[in-house]
C-alpha cells in the first residue's frame, strides 16, 4: 500500500491510497468465496464453479462491490494511522481505479482535528451563581411530599379539572366504529391531556352515570394514518369520579413521612437538603459560565464532517435512551411526526458547542501541562466497576488501550475545568 496526503481548506485532508494489484486480486478472491453460493453456471453444481468460470460467465464486475469493500476495510485503517493525522470524521471515499490486475486506487476525504487558539482564559470574570433557599422553595417541596401521600376518594359531584374519572367509551368516524376506539373502565385524569383535542374538557361538569357525546378531531400528524385529521364522535359514560384528598400538614404528617417528630423539624431538614442541592447546582453553573466564556474567547475552524460525526454519536445515544424506555427511534419518529433529518438539524447547535468546548478544554490542559495520574485513572475504573458490577481488572481489559486513553483525556478535561474555575474571578 502507498499513501499520499493532501491538506485541504477548513481542516480537511485527502488521502490517496493505492493498494497493490496483488492485494486487490486477493480481495476479488475473498469476494468470490463470500458470494459463490449465489452463482449458478451450467455444468457446475450451484456454488461450485471456480472463480475463473464465474468471472467468464458473469463478468469480473460481479465481484467488484464486495472486493472494493474488502480492500477498503483492510487498507484504510493502516492509511489513517500512517497519515499521522488526527482524523475526526468518517472518510468520504471516492474510487479512482478498480480493475483486476491493476492497483486499486481510491481517495478518502476526512476532517482533521482543528488547531485551537486560546484567547484569555486565566482570571476570567463571571457573575457568581448564588444559591438561595426561600420559604416558597420549602413549601413547594413540602407540597410535593403531601401530594405523593394523597389518596383518591370517590366524590358525589360533577367532574372538575384534576379529577380522575372511570369511563366507558366508543369512538365513531362517519358513524362507523374504528379499531382501538373502544374501552371499558378506563381511568383518565382530567387535565392530563393524554387524550386528543378537547376530549377531557368536554367531561368537565358531567356527573357519574351521565352519558356524554364528545366530538374531537384527530391531529394531522396522528401516528395512525387512517385516523389523522379526521373528526370523530365518542359515546362516553362517566362511571365514577375521584379526587385527591391531601393529608393535613401537621406534626402527625411529619412523623409519618420522615424521621422527625414535628413539622418544623421536618421543614428545617427540607431546607438543609435544598441548600445542599442548590449549592451543587450553583457550582455547576459557575463552571459552565466560566468555561463558556473561555470558549467564546477561543478561535477554531470546525469542519461540517466533524460536526456530522458528533451528531451521529448523539443520535445513537438518544436512540439508546429511548430503547431503555421500551421505545425504538423509528417509533419515536412515528409518534412525533419528526424525521431523522429534522432531529439531526435540531442537534446541530448542541453538537458544535460540545466540540468547541471539548477542544478548548484539551487546549487548556495542554497549555497548563495538566496530566491524568494513574491514581485518578484507577479511581475512574473502580467507579465503573462498581456501576457495572464487574471486577476492576475486567473493566480495564474491556476498555483496552484506546478506552484508557479516552479516560485519561476525560480526566484532563475535568482538571482543565477545575483549573479555569480556580483561576476565575467570581463576582
């Protein structure tokens, strides 16, 4: 394999890679072995015809697609390493020559890690975030606990906003019932907006035992295409009305929900915990504001392919989070009416911001000769081992050298954040 490297504008580079004719012939043979079961040539059992007969009968072109992929898979990683470039995107490959008996030649355009010019980064002045816990904050937290310990009681009155009702319903479009439009003993919270259009609003003021005709229109982007945008009528029977009954906020309540005997003691504990939480939030806000200003003071030229690579990573992470909730990315797209291109477009500003921040922190770490100690690396591995319920040496083995290098870079970036905050003037 031979390699030529050409630097392009905006932190892009073009690698021209030449794979020897001998190695490309090996790739053609690998393609033949992979696909030979598909070839049916008179005089031979299916999949048993030799390569020379396949090429003669079908033409050698039939082997090129997989042969090219084979040659790329074997040559590009070596070419990327030999180039000495810090490549930060997928290669954009163009085939220059692919012919049996001749060298296989292709180009790969890639984004390379941009140089960062740091502006002012020591002694940055930012407004200090000041954590403050108000009586209103304590009352809000107390009401959350009160709500969590409420109970539902049946009431003999008309439906009000916030009530939970039990209903039977059946939906009709053009006088005909539709699939999925019928249920019995369905529990619905009024005001939750879990039903379409003004369905819930039209139950307000109705009494238990009352039959109601509810008219709604399905949204244009509704996931069931056969219902999207269509008006519907629901025959609804209100069977039961329940409302929340909140416990009294007194010493007895405090004793039931906490380790304290009085409400005043419980409130004091809530205030202390809120103060701790808000202090942590303020610390994070101070860090963010300092780093943001340092990033604004720095200059760099980031290529679109580098941003695209970051967006792909963010989409994959988002998809994994959805999967953990039992939803596929395709289902999410269907429910929301969003397209993958729209999602990527929305992620673009955040992706660029993440890249800029990371590059600046790496530049600060380099400028200040910050290093990741083995102790810090071991602490990180121990933490991961605890989270994954694995032995530390197994985690280290699974990470490999590339994974360990990533941990070291992450540690250096956190050290850079700590350094910038320590140097900053919080006013």
